[in-house]
């Protein structure tokens, strides 16, 4: 009876602490951030225009929407993202901007907390669950998550989609998992790289249902986009090409670094960036193919996520919010292997400090190049722990 009471009190305390952290961060961002000129406004406006019977790909309606709802920063001539994403944003568009932003702050943090708790619970050990509240606290100061919440990015939506796909793959619900993986194309630069590597891994596993699900999910997005605008694909590609050209040399991927190494000469940068990206993708694909039987779903995506980020043509540091998946695996593995919390906290401190440093550099220079170090730390630690695990098994 005493143990049961202590456990109940512990759960209640955790809920109170978690709720307090979520509320404080949400209110802090709500009071201090200019969300009228943030990424969130773009997503909210796309949903609001659709609820009003307008089209976010229409430049005149897009500009008028900015003026009507108080945004003074029009970064793109029209909506930069796929039309299906605007459709997904319709529920946000039903609310006023301030209520939608505050609600998105809370929902985003709850989604992240669910992912972290569920992943830690995979070990089914008390010592791992004890890391839940400390991990959430540290992750709130993890650079990509910190910025994601400030600007109201859709990263938490992609995170929960990818997490649910992983869970379904683990439960052998491959077709449904494939559909969810297809939905990562709501952000195509991110989705294409993830699906390419995940598709090769699934092909090696001969998981035809998952591959079919991916095709179904992608087709679903295409069709719902057509219901609003029959030319949405061409409009999206045109906007994306223009945005890519303007931001080349600003992001922490092989394309931007190649652009800088080639002294901003595009032919050279495309050749060098393409070669490096191809080598990384081929090397990762070979690794996944050869080790498909050894890797768990989680281990496979620990490698796919950072490689997909660094090889894609267009992503920002806040898109590294997906690194939460390998970070939780790193923390859980360190606790499991060392029977101590020391190394886990050291890693969290290092990843927080470095990612915040990269964020400061982005704010001061306008360039996101330093976020490459976050990828190196996460991927390097994942590979090192995998190597140590394999070495210990062989001995």
C-alpha cells in the first residue's frame, strides 16, 4: 500500500512539474515573441485563407492576408510549402492568431513529451522513466527545440508522425506505418531524404506493405492538394526553387558548404554538393542494407534522420527537432550501459550548450552553418554506442 501511494504521488508530481514547464514556456513565448512575423503566421495564414475560400498560392490573396492580420514581413510571394500542409493547418485557421499560437505552443510541447516518455518507456525500467522530467527540462533548451517553439514551426507535427510510424513498424503494422512515413512529405526536403533511406532499408527487409503504404500516403497528399488547386505541384516547385537559390550557403547541409567552398560558383557547388550527398546516401544505404537484420527500427532511424538532414537541399537548424528520437536512444543506452546517470547528463549538457551556441551564431550572422556540429555530435554518438554494443557482443 505504501509503495502504491508513493508511486501515485510520484506520478502526480511529475504531471504537475511537466504541466508547469509547458505552461511557463508557452506563456513566455506568447508574451515575448512577435508571432505576427514568424513561421507560425505563415502556417496559420495558409489555413485561414482556405477557411475563407481563398488560395495561399495566390500572391494577391497572400499579400492581403499579411496586411489584414498585422504581419509586416512578407518573406515569400506566396505559400512556400505544399498545399496539403495548408489543408492540415485549417484547424489552426479556425482560431484567432493569438489563440492559435498559444494553443500550438502547448500542443507542440505535449507532443514532444509524449514522444520522449514513450521512447524512454521502451526499456521498461524505473531508472529510465526517472530521466523523463530531467530530459524534458534539458530538451526545452536544446537549440532546435528552443527555436522551434519560438517561431512556431511544424517540426513537432513531423516528429509525432515519424514517431507513430516507428511504433507501427515495431508492431508489424507496416501498411499504416508506410502511410505515415508518406506524410513526412508535408515538408518535402525533409521527407524525400528520409523516405529514400527508409525505403532502401524497408526494401532490404522486403517489407512490401510498408513501401505500398508510402506510395498510398504520398498519393493521398497529392490528391487532397488537387482538391484545392489542380496546379499546386508546379506552384510549389516554382516557389521552392526560388527559396533554395536565395538561401544557398546559409544552411548546415552539404549543398551550402559546397557552395561556400566553391566561392559561390553554382556549377561547381552543385557538382561538389551532389557528389558528397550521393556518397553519404550510398554509404548509408549500403550500411542499412547490410545490417537490416541487426538494426531495430529505432536504431535504423537514428542513422536515417541525421544523414537525411545533412544531405537534403533545404532545411534549417530548427528541423533538427527530429534529433530528439536518437537523443532519447543515446540517453537510454548510456543509462543502460553505465548503470549511472552521469554520462547521460554530460551528453545532455554538451548537446544543449553546443546547439545553443549554434543558435546564437545563426542569430548574429543569419547563417545556420554551425548546426552541422549538432549533427556530428548526435550521429557520432549513435555510431559509437552501436560500435561498442557490437564489440561487447563479439567478446
